[in-house]
């Protein structure tokens, strides 16, 4: 029954994509630049999938704008574009289910890279495309599209968390340090949520698959004194009357005073504004905290959304060029101007605090969420440890033992 339901769901997703297909034919106008004078003229049809919002006339039809600009930039190619709807989160279903019939170029969430590769649905990039990716993005963002030392997509926006706070309770300086904040107001941190839990341990030198999250042989290192010190800090944090485990709390709790600071991401911005009022919303990168006489920096998990190329494309040269174009600085600027999609390109200047903080977090206060298969062993032990700390069953007396048990569980059956 489960397999049948999955098949029906897959078929429905595929039908949705096909029903969203439309044709856009580019005009082969514009001047021919020197770099194109030796390129053979070619006619080609490419299929491009993106979220529906990128094709919405009400939101400026970003995709059509970029496809038109790409044709103008390449008069040596006479192109026809078929566009279809595929949210980034559905790429591993829609694209991987039938790569031969899928789009030449599509958008996807970076944690789908392993699944797409298994289905032979995602091409490795190289040459000038990779050079541009490395030049225009910070190291963390580059790592989000790196798998087994190869790059598989052009990132265009990030995915991470940071901190919202009530400016009536905390100043911008207060927001730089968690312990300072706890003296002035109520802080909600999702300690029992695995996606947030690692940030405090990584702050003191713990690692997941190496320092950049890509070393499968390194495993997870949440062991020894460095990890136990963090466990002891969290034990005291959980007992602090101004601390609240915010796992499951909505942004509305900022409005009723349950908490005065909340760790979340860009998806909660509107809800935070609704709760506090625009003028009272503060946004900051994850704060530092005081550990055994030194300040250490919390580091959030980070991922990205990227533009991928189907290795089965019959026009791979053009498909790669188009992917690079859709993830270029100019296209990301258009994405931001039309839809407020926060760019990953660090060369761009953004005007709003939300975008600035997300970009700053990924650049300096985050680690890539590892794509290694052994990462599956991390989530449950981390959640369990957070819950035990909140419940008080982890104490200073058994902190070292509990920490080592957590580390062992995180590495059980991990791929080495």
C-alpha cells in the first residue's frame, strides 16, 4: 500500500509539472560580440523548471525575464524554451523519477544532491562555471553544492537560521551575546530540535564530517572535553529562568511576551513582524556565549537552493550556460528586486536587514549541513540529548558519560 501511494503521489507531481508547461521562444536579436563570432549557429529547445512564483506575472515573471536576457546574450543560438512548474523541494521526485523526460535545467534544494546523483539526474559542473561559483559565494555556500569534491549546482539563495528579538527588550549590542541577553529578557532557543542543537557544540570545536562537512571518513566528533564543556553549559542554560526551549513555539509568542527572542529563519519574518510590529523587530546573526572564560560563536546549519543541469540533456553546452546565467549576479539581483529572494552572491548589495543577516550568518556564523550518508545517524541522538537536558536527566555528574554516549550513537553505523 505504501509503495502504491508513493507511485500515485509521484504520478500526480509529474502531471502537475506537465500541466504547468508553457512555451517561450527567444528572439535571436542583439549584436554579436567577439567571443561569439567563432561559435557555430545552432537551434535548440530547452526545458526549464522552476517554482510557480518565478513565473508569476504578478511578481514580475522572473524566469521569462532571464530567459529573454539569456537569448539576447547569445545571438549565436536560436532558442525555444519550454517552462514547467517544479518547486525546489520536489526536484528529487519530479526530476529523478524520469531523468530522460525531465527538464534540461531545474532548481533544487541542496540536500537532494545524493538522491539526484543516484538517479543520474544531476550533472557535475566545471570550468568557468565553477570558477564563478567560487568567486561569488562564500566557502560555506560553495560547500552546500559540493559532494565528493565535485560541484553540482549554481547556488542562488541560502537556507539557514538566525535570531529575531524584541528591540524594546534587547539592544543590538545585547544581541551579540546569549548570556547578556539572559540577564535582560526571555530567550527561546529550540534546544530539543536537532537542526539547532549542533550550533553550540560546533562553537567549541566539535565537527560533523570534518571542518567543512564533506569528509566522510572523519565521522562526527562530539566527544571529549570540548563537547562535555558544552553539555555542562547547556545544563545550566536549561535551568535559567529566562531560558525557554522554543521547539514548537510559534513567532506569536514574541507578541504575548512568552519570549523576547526567537531563533528561526526567513520563513518566519512576516509572522515576527505581525507579532511585534515592524518598528520593534530586531534581527541578528546567532550570538556568542561564554564558555569557561571565553566567548565562542554559535554556528547554524546552512544549506542552499541551486540551479542544476540534467546530464541527459541533448544540449548540455547550452544547458550549463543557462544554469550559470540563472545563478549569475545579475539574475540574483533581479530575483531579489522582483521577489525578495535573498541572494547567495556576496558581491551583491542588499538593503534590508533580513537579507543582510541571512547572508552574514551563512558567511561567518554557519556550517554546511553535511550531505554525507552518515549524517542520518546525527538527528535522533541530538534530539534525545536536548530533551534529556531540558528534562534534567543530564547532570553535571553524568555530563561526560552522557556526552560520550551521544557521540557513540551519532557514529553508529555511520559510513566510513
